[in-house]
C-alpha cells in the first residue's frame, strides 16, 4: 500500500534525496536537508510517496498567492524513482497534490516543466493540465 505524506522529520527529508536527485542532478546530499529546511521557512514542502519503507516518488511544492491565480499550489518538483516509473506512483502522488491543494482552498495547481521532458508533458496533459504560458529565464550569474 502506498502512503503519501509531507516529509517532516530530518530522516524523512533525507529519504527523499535519492529520488529528488534524479530530477535535480545539481543537488548534493550534504546540503539537501539544510536547503529544504531553509526553503520550508518560505512555505516549501516535500511530499513523499512511500511503499515498504522506501521512497518511490517525491514532490516539492508551495502554497502561494499572486494577482493572476489568487491562492494556488506551485509544484517545484515532481519525480518518480526511475525503476518505479509506469507503476502508478506518480499518478497517486499527483492525485494527492490535487486533493491537498483543494483542501487548502487553492484555485489552481501550476508547474513548469523543461521543454525536453516529453514523458512528463504527456503525463500532465493526460491529467487535464493545460499549457498556459511560456516560461522565460535570464541567468544572472
């Protein structure tokens, strides 16, 4: 049985690292806990789907507000462990995110996805997400 919950303890957060690193390859194990704890002060949360004591999928998200959407959930990261893909873990985590956003009175769930992530795009479109804008990026360093 899969269980989704927000990672709260240091151990739960550390357990998310290996899966998250598959998406965010720049992450370092030695900095992960400290970085997540810092981001939590700004509203970031890690949700993890676990099965048999092992993390199978992870989502980083925040509840925020802006003039365009009102109160909404922004999903920073959504990743399933490579060898566990196509087994429904990502779908269960995505469904949990939608339920959580609804419980927090959010008007929408939004995310950005790299232009090369075609499998992810199919997943989002299958889940009735719409492509609503282009995301522009200007590196400063």
